[in-house]
C-alpha cells in the first residue's frame, strides 16, 4: 500500500490491522497474499474511521494534502484578483470582517445550527 507511505502513514503489518472488522479482514485475506498488498481503492475504503472522525486516517491525510496543495492555486488568493473591485461593496466588507473559519460558518448557518466541526462532538482528539 504505497499510498500510505506517500502520506507518511505506516503500511499495515497484517490483515487485521486494517480494518478491524473480521468480515472485511477475511475478504481481504481471500484476495491478497499479504496484508500490505491491497489495491488502492480497497485499501482506501476498507480502513476503519478514527475515534474522532467519520473518516479513516488515509482519507483524512489525503484530503489534507489535496486541500493544502490546491488552496494556493485559487485565483482569489492572487494579489491581482483579491481586490475590492472584484467584489460588491457588501461582499468586500463581509470578507474583511471574517477572522476565522468559525466566522465563515457562523455567517452561513442559522443560529443554533447543529454541530459543525472537524471532530465528533464529545470526543477528545487522542
């Protein structure tokens, strides 16, 4: 599973390491000679989610890599585009008031909306 190494995650040492579900581990054992030989899609979608997320570690890491590599290519980050003239007066004012991702969420959701976060409510990140 070279894709795990690419994002600095340890490859599985056996069939039961990813995933912990016995039925999925048994199916992988039937089709692959060793636990680290799973194909990309199988390896990607057969991992268990982490306790603090709905996503498994590999998908979390890949989403982070994608987000961090794609954000700098957004034209709005260009000093030639990110100007008051690009936006309406109200739009530019709203952008200037934003100081954190929470500000963006609060501006775009109704008061008292359900939990929005990067971890599951009530769980600590261990």
